[in-house]
């Protein structure tokens, strides 16, 4: 039997995405893995934005949400005060929802205001608010309009955070009205699902990643073999079509099935067991590299709430760089690095330190140059004295991603990815598995822990060491990749 028959707002949204996930969550919750650090960070950002939203309603009343029954009791008592209520809870017919902001309007109506840390309205937000409206109206409230209060990504922090500038309101009443059609049937279906003795079979599909990555995805997808069709480069509609035909691997794809050029390369590599190498194109790429070579990588962090003056919500703030310099062919690389210390805005020191070690000539090699160029251009906008220097850098930047994104080199062991995390181990045998920080998101969140004083001093030192090792491997790894490409085309 189900652990509970109460259907909450989050249950409703989870059930719309996948019946199986909802059933497991309510009946066998131990199967659900704990949220990873990235997911938890997103949740924490949402809570932080929610606190700023409350400042827009100075006469609002905060209803504690930690005690379920007390939340319901206080909600019922406070409705008569006709003041904005935060986290008002309503339970009717075993459906339950809390409302971020319930605002009184006219004589006896209310507006629902849902607060999100996103920068735009999403489809899932409409269903979210439709369930809230359902619960409120079942309770007996008259709902006038529904709004989404979300981040204004054009807001620039100047001094203290201005919640009126940080947040913008979008009227979603019409969309919510449309989503109310059929909501009772959907709710009834979800109740049937959660009380079932067994979980009904659910095929994998696009819902596994939309609107969110399902925590059960790894469990549900583990029947797929190595080198399966979902490693196909590009969108996954073709992979789902093949799956419906019972085709799981590249080797089994029929000759008449439509594949683009890159996907054909993938299939051929699977069949013949050899990497694909387009030597002429690789030589042309290598010929664009002019010594001295500067292998460069940045690490950044971002926040829904702009942390420094002159920053926007979710703006990438650079806090670290690694630079390996190779003066001439076969020369030993020299390493330079920067890692911000303290809680002050690191951008001025970052770009000043970079300028000291980045010479006036030679190619600057990065992996996925749009990222580094974007960081540099935003730095120049914030610090105009560097504008001419940054413009000169842009012409020197070479993107090492190009030969792999273009499939001038491809090995089946890359699993359809041109990421350096996949390319480096295939070409050099070196990976990131031995590092305690092994990707950009981990680096960003670890640095945030340091500057937020969330860890002890000893742990701060360990994190800084791990950040240095991770960023250095990104740039040294690029040297190894270039050297290997040179070997391949000799």
C-alpha cells in the first residue's frame, strides 16, 4: 500500500513527469538517491530568492511551514486579516499545496504569486500554479489572477540589492486557466497510481530529462548496452525512434536509416573498431597555432542574487585561471595560475593577473572559446581600461574543441561527446577520476563554500589545493591533446 494518500504540489508535478517516479517516491523512497550538490544548490538558490520576494510585501505575514498541522491552522486564522500571506497551506480532498505569496485583492479575492529563481516562465510553472489554484478554490477562496515572480536578468546591482529591480512579475492567469482544464482527471489518475500495489511499467522517454533530470534515470536506463544509440551526436529523437524498433546499438542500425555525417562516422567507428581521423583538416587546424602557445582555462561562479556591484543575476564571475605557456615546439611548459582569496570582488585582480602573464603575441588555446571570450568581454565592459587589450586577445584565441566538434577526430570511446572530459582520456589515457574536484560545477560550488565561510579553515586549504589541481589539468591536458594530434598526422 502507498505510504500516504496525500497528493502535494510537488507530487503532482513529479507525477505529471513520470508515474513511476511518483510511485517509487511515495512507496519505496529509499530508492531515490539524495540530491547531488548541483541540485541542492538550485534548491538553495530558490529559497534565497523567496526570501528577497517577501521584502516586496512589507505587511506580509510569514506562516511557519515546518509544522504541517500548525501551518494549516494558522492559515485558516490569518485569512481573515486580509494581508499578504507567505507559505499559506491548504488541504482539501487529500490534495495539499502551500502558496509562496497569497495576496488579498478587492473585497474578497486573492492573487496567487509563485516565486521562482528562473529568469522566465516555463511550462512546469504553469502546472505548478494550476495545482495551487485548484487547492485554493477547493478550499473556497476566490482567485482573481495568478503571477510568476521571477528573476529579472537585466538587473544590475549598484549598491544594496533592490528587490523591485531584482524581481519581475509576469501575469500567467490565462495560461493557468488553460492548465486547469482536465486537472481533476489528472489528479484522480495520480491517486490511482500512488495507491497501486505495484508500480506500472513506464518506458524511458524524453520525460526522463524534462522538465528536470529524473533521479531514477540511471536505474531506468541501465538496461541499455555500452555504446548504445543514445550516445548519438545531436538531438535524441532518432535514438528514441530506433529504440521503438528494438535497435539499441550503432552496429544494429539499418543501412537505410537516415543518419547525418557525424552519426555515420559514429556508426562506422563502432563497426570497424577504429577511430576516424581526417588528417588534412587536423593539419589545417594545427597550422593555425602560432608560438608561443598559451593554454588557458577559466573557472567561474554565478548566483541568482548578484554578489558584487556591476553584476547581473547568474553572471559568470571569474575566480580562477590556469595558464600553461609553451614557448616553442617541444619546449617545457611553464605554468601560471590565479585563484581568488577572500570574499571581495575578484574581477579586477583576475584580469590584472592575467595580463601580466599573457604575452602580446602567440595563440591562446582554449576549449570551447565562447565561454572564455564571454568572460573576457564582460570584464572589459566592467573595466573599460582593459577594452583594447581584450579586443586584441579575441583575435588570438583558438578553440581546441573545433577538430572534435567537427568530427575530424572521433573515437567510439568518446560516447558521442566532444567534451575535453571525454576526449582527454581517449587520446592520452589520462582522466579526471583521481581528482576530488573533477568538473566545473564542482569547482564553482566548492569556491562558493570557501567564500561563504561554510567550511573550516583546514577544509578551505584542501579545497584551494583541489581547485588548483583541477584547473591545471584542464590546461595541461590541452597540451597533451595537441601533441597527440601532431603524432596522428605525421
